[in-house]
């Protein structure tokens, strides 16, 4: 069989298989774009767990007509101004999310820049983009994804129930909300109990307030602050007392430069720090935020950006273990 070039729409659908495996992945990409656009209010609305409708509305910078047309092309992004993959300062950067979603669903984007005379809208149906047209709306961006995976119906067979998919969206959105306490997050849907997390003040007090909104008052009352810095790596957050534990590690929330991750190094560091204070079959509840020079961490090692690779993993692990043990020792009376 001879070698041939794949159809561009088929290429987008292959990319969608790597990036958009379920509704929560689509919502994650869209909300990350909103945060990168400076949004301070993000509202997510779901129907049928996201397979019938995903609507993400934000008050971010918005786009003009030219940027909107480019935004649905593959590998088009505003987030790598100098093309340097070693210093990624944004949550999204690959330019694959919108064209990938548009290749497997009906995607409509309406956007307006602050001070713009009018907004602009664009529709992509199963990979085929219509011309940009004027639209009436306020500043910000509204994205609607309808009939997710209708262009690739085989993918629909692998989705779970509407409620399960909506719960996955909720959990993902809560993680992003923990990392962005100054932003208001709203979730509504027909198969899930939604939430409305008010924006919080900057600093540790606002961070604890947001964690209380997401994790509940029990975490706020049974946690201690964690703060440490070593060789350019800074650790902040809150750690649950050893007596406040869980049967799984599902409530260990770990962030690197504002990005939620599930990293084996960080999970192992948390387990090591609690080793002498907790039974082996129990797990701590923590929310830890690691900040370091973007050049010292690679966030481009996983299609969904869920894993990272540190240039000096020993430094990061030692910082976490030492800071957690110090914080827990200081709270021994509790």
C-alpha cells in the first residue's frame, strides 16, 4: 500500500482522540483557555453530562475576528510568543483544543474584546469551519460544544452515564478552582448538583477560604499551613492532620505552577512525609502548590498535561517531605 497524506479533518480527529477523551477533558481545555485569557468569572453549563451540551462563558480578554479565525486552526496559539517550550507560562499552549473539539462536535464560539465595536462568532461542524460573522455580546468569550463525538460515534460507546461524566467535570473544575482562588467558578447541569465558588482575596487566607469552599469546613478546621522555599522552589498550601485521613489518595490535590497534576514523585513525597504518623492503608488529605522557574519543569510530557518532569526531582521531593513533617510536628498538640 502506498504512502499518502491523511485528510486534515481526519488528522484533527486523531488529535482529538489524544486530547479529548471525554466531556471533562473538553471542559478542562476550554476553562484553561479562559484562565489564560485573564478571566475572573467562569461559568460552565452541562446537558446530559456534557455529551449534549457544554457551554463555557468567561469575562476574559476576548478575540478579534482575525484571531478567532486562527484559533480553530491546528497548532495556532497566542501562548508561545517566542516559541520557547522550556518556559511555558500558561496552562494551555499547544493550540490543539479548539480544532480537536470542532472536529468531533458542533462548536460555536462567540467573543468580544473590551472596547470592541461588536463581537464575532464562528461555527465549526465536524471539522468544517464557517466564515467569521458579527455577533452581539458583551466582553469575553462564550463557547458552546453540542453533540460531542457525534462525528466519531464509536467514542460515545466508551462514555459512562451522564451523571458519571458530569461528576468528572465537577471534580476537574474543583481542582482548577483550588489553583485560582481569585476567580469565581460556577457549574450548573441537569444531572449534577452545581456550585458557585465566590472569588477570594489573594494570599494564604484567600487560599484557605477557597479550599474550604471546595473541600468543606472539616478540611479547613483539620489542616495546618505549609510554607517552605529552597533553591528557587517554593511550596505553599495546607496539609490535613494525620487524624483526618481517607481510605484512598483521591483527596490529595497537587499543583505545579498553578497546574493540577497527578505526579508519582509528589504523591510519593506526601506518603513519605506521613509515613510515621499514619497507618499504611490510610492516606492524607492535602492541597499543595509548588512554584518554580518554568525552565526547571517540563509540562509537555503527557497529552493531557497531567504529568510533569522536574529537572531536580530530589530537591522537590526533599522540600515537600521536610516542610510537611515540620508543619505536622508543629501541630502535634492538635
